């Protein structure tokens, strides 16, 4: 299937007792779907970024837990829970930074432990919970979109918004966080254009965000990451909105590498810098961003373009996939509960404990 005929984008679909994932490593050239019926395959799909984006990998991991649970051959509750812990560990080891993954796994484990039923009943509850996590994320992202409209600058009427990485339908259950706000702004006639950073080295902006915008007819201009400061200096950008992979209790935010420099440049040009994320991205257990584990990926993401190696042999590489933006650079975090200052995040700790 070519990628130009897609109406609704749902990166994770549960159908006929299997999970179907849009293969995000092949977009935009090819729209293809990968069928997953084993937990190990789900772990591999998350690791290799067939499915990616913090909320989407949370949803995928939840289904991974169910797929693993389904295969456990025992009627003994204690044995079942022990094996489920192992499945949880396998999924936890796929990617370290996005906390939604760990949040979804914990929620699945908790429901299993709290359930008073037999093994078959626990399995049924695990499936219901994975489906609930998916549906909730869809609704949450729509609420984030609405809440974003309230805090966007009121002038000009039609805004030009810069974004980084991919935070759209592909990265969530199906609407998007930062791109969800942009989508809502487009529907409300408040958007002139999106500037999408290409997002080196994996190019989620150039490949995925631009593709999603095209599906919906949203005007989009792709720039390389190094052009963002120039565009801001030229007065071309009214606001910056990015997503998040993990937000510490003090509002420090980890997101795709390059986000931190965008926040600094936005501040230098007096341009509001927003983070859009669900509360499932907040990690109340860590006090600040220095404790967020930063994933390092294979250096071939830097030295290889297509099949061509671009660097001399003997060169060393450093490839962190995320960076941390201090709370002080963030004007507001747009959540499903409203747009709140990063310093206010902590106030929600008790209300949202799972
Ligand atoms: O490495 P990725 O592609 O999984 O990174 C994704 C991001 O950094 C997104 O900005 C973040 O997960 C927010 S997605 C709604």
C-alpha cells in the first residue's frame, strides 16, 4: 500500500486476538502493518522502533503484557504471577527513557495482582486493561489538544508553530500530544503552518510528522534542526510545542534530542515554549531531570545515511536519543487536566497515583 491513502492513523490496532502495528520504520515510502501475536515480538518491535513515541509504546507494552499472559500455561495463580513478572521485565528492557512504557506495565501488573479471580479471569482483565489504556490515551490526547488552544498566543490569529520529532497519531493511541494541539489549532482555524524539524538522526520530523500533516492537509515546512534558530530570529515562528518522554516531579522534561537547544533558542527570542504530554508521562518518583535515564542508540544512526557510511573509519560517536529541558525554560505543560506551569506538576502527585 502506498502511504498516500491513509485516513485514520492508529499505530496500534487490536484485532482477532492479535496486535497490528503500523511499521514506522518504513514510512513515508511504504505504509505496511506488522502482525504481532507474541510478547517477544512486541518487545522487538518496541526496541527496533516499529512502534515508537512515549504513549504509543505504553499502549504497545500493555498489549505485550496480555500477549505474554495469554501464553502462560498454568492454572496456579502464584505461578502465573511469577511468569507475568518475567514478561514485564522483558518489556521493561526494551527502551529506557519514555516512562509511559513503565507506567503501562506497572498498571497491568497491579491489576493482575489485585484481581481476585482465577488465571483465566486475570487474563481477561489484562486484555480489558490494555484496551482501556489505549482508549484513555485517545481521549487524553484530544483533551490535550483542546487545552492547548487555551494557552496558544492570541496573536496573530493564524499561528506558525515549530515542533520537533513526531508527537502525532503515530506516537500515541491516535491523536497526538504536541501534534494533537497543532491538529486542534488547524481545525479551529488558528494555524497558518507547521515548521517540522527533521529531527536528526532518525528523522521522525521529516519522515513521520510531515507525513501526518500531509494526510490531514496541514501546511508543513520541514527544516533541518540547525535552521530553527535562524527561523526564530527571522520572526517566522510564533510558538514552539514539543512532546515529552518523561517529566520529573519538578517539571524538567526529557524529550527527543535537540529539544533542549530549541528551548534555549526560543527563550532567547522571547517565543513561548510549550510541552504537551499526558500525566502518564510524569514520573513523580524522581525529583528532577538529572535522574532521567537517557537512551543511547547505535552509532550507525549517525554515521550511516541509507546504506552509505559518511564518516572516516576511526571516528568515535556519541548518540544520546533524548535530552532534558529544565522546567525554567517551559512556559506551560499542556496536559489532559489543563495547561499548568511545570512547577505545579507536583501538586497532582496524590490525585494521580496508580
Ligand atoms: O525515539 P522516539 O521516536 O520514540 O521519540 C519520541 C519522542 O521523543 C516524542 O517527542 C515523545 O515520545 C512524545 S510522543 C507523543
